[in-house]
C-alpha cells in the first residue's frame, strides 16, 4: 500500500506527479490558518511530511503517530526540534547545495544595494525627485577592494568568498567553528576571531545556521566593535542578530547600513523602524527565491522523501546518522 504524504507547500505539476507515483498525497493549502487547523486534521494519517517555513514542534508532531520522515524545502533546519525527532526515530531531510549559489547572489545583491544606495536612489528617481546632478550627499561607498568578512564559512559563505575574491578583488576574512585551510588557500582568506572580524571587515556577512549557539550572536557588544563605515548583511536567519540592538546601532550611526533578508519576526511588521531608514535594504526572505532554484529545492525534497519512505538513506539526511530508517 502507498504511504501517505502530507504536503504543506505547493509543488509544480511534474514534481507532484513524481511524488504521487510513490505516495498518496494530501495537500494542505494554507497550513498556518486557524492555528494550523487543516494541517492538524491531516497529521494523524501522515507517514511523511513535505513543506517549509512552519515550526513543526512536538505540539503538532505528537498528532502524527505514524510519521517516519519530514522533508523540508530549505537548508536551514531551525524549525525542527531534532532531539525530539531523534527520540521518535523520524528522519529529517533538507536541501543543501542546490540553493548555495543563488543565496550567495542574494548576499551580493544586498552588499551592492546597501553600499551603492541603489534602493534609496532608485526611489528618488521614481518619485520625480532627481532634479539636479547628485553630489556627495548621495554618494555611496566602493565595494571592490573592500574587506569582506564572512561569519560561517560553509557552503554559502564559500560562494560569497568566491564572488568577493575573484569578482571584486576583495580581501576575505572569515570566522567559523574551525579554520578552513582549503578556503584560505583558494581565496587567500584569513581566519579571525569573531571580535577581530567585526572590527576589521567593511562588510560583515552572516551565513551561519540558527542554533542555540548562534541565536543573538550579533548583539549590542558585537555591533559596537564594527566600524562606523561598515555594513552588516544578514542572509542567515533573523534571530542571529538582536534586531533591537541593530536598530539602535543604525539610528546612532554606529554602523553605516544593513542589508537584511531575514528578520526576528517574518513577515516584518510594517511599523518596524528598519523600514524608515534609508541606509537599510530589506528584502522578504528571498535568499533562494528564483524559479530555477526553488524548483531544484522542491525536486531535491521530493527525492529525499521518496527515499526515506522506502527505507533507503536519503541523499540529505540531517539526523539519525548511523541508525536504521523505518520504511
Ligand atoms: P553550512 O554549509 O552548514 O555552513 C554553515 C557554517 O556556519 C559552517 O561553516 C559552520 O562552521 C558555521 N557555524 C555554525 N555554527 C557556528 C558558530 N556558532 N560560530 C561560527 N560559525 C558557525 O550551511 P549553508 O548551506 O552555508 O547555509 C547556512 C545557513 O544559511 C542556513 O542554515 C540557513 O539558515 C541560511 N540560509 C538562508 C537563506 C535565505 O533565504 N536567506 C537561504 C539559504 C540558507 P563549521 O564548518 O566550522 O562547523
């Protein structure tokens, strides 16, 4: 008999057909509505779950007694309680690699947009306020040749380093759990403590996962170490930064600007002070949001789930390493 999959994110027709060839699929169209009512109704029959952007905690997953695997359409796994999944023997799979280059592109878009004030000045033109040649009050700062600081030298961090080093002639500094000799050789990159990186880099880019260690990694003290002309770029997760402290640092001119794709609360409240600041470029969590990459992520998630439900080891298993999977 086919396994039962609860899908809480829409798939393209070819991917849905691929999943349906292996499983009976229930689509939950609006999983967050009414305290996840539709999702909660579907969970009791679920062998597998596929979706993204919902915190699937014990309160919800206790409703799914036969659940064997969750396939998230994301590389970040901060929406999951991994010790809980381990206890229940539920496999968790993610979608690394396929989104690396696109997310690094987003990081560079934010670097360029903040340094060259693209959004602010394009709005000036659009609003009909470009009435004379612009002068120093509207000048930006160079990107090429400036120091790129990367916090979290993993897949996306490396893709950023590649762009900075080869494309923009930027000296690269990085901070990670551990030094990476291969990265240092390839990009002529220098390992730094967090404190040293913050005080030396012109662009401080966050590419760490959200974990108990990285939550609030950048707070008031860390922002105080950054130079007044430096810019913070966050393409990791909102909670890696203390948003309140960031707002204060931007308001007082402690740092020049911020390019933010992620926020403590998403969607960002329309009354957030961040939206009143010309030196902030805010995007709606678009790190991997291109047609090509989102389709590749969904394909990867479908393949992971099909493997897991067949009792095979999926290509991108996050937990249960070294344990038998329940098919
Ligand atoms: P990855 O390859 O696992 O890289 C993460 C890096 O962070 C690793 O190099 C790791 O260091 C480092 N790290 C982890 N904890 C640290 C800590 N406490 N202090 C210093 N460094 C630490 O992951 P990835 O594929 O590059 O993705 C990174 C994150 O980006 C994801 O988890 C996700 O949250 C976020 N992301 C966001 C978007 C978006 O839409 N904005 C899109 C994709 C991903 P070691 O290698 O030394 O362990």
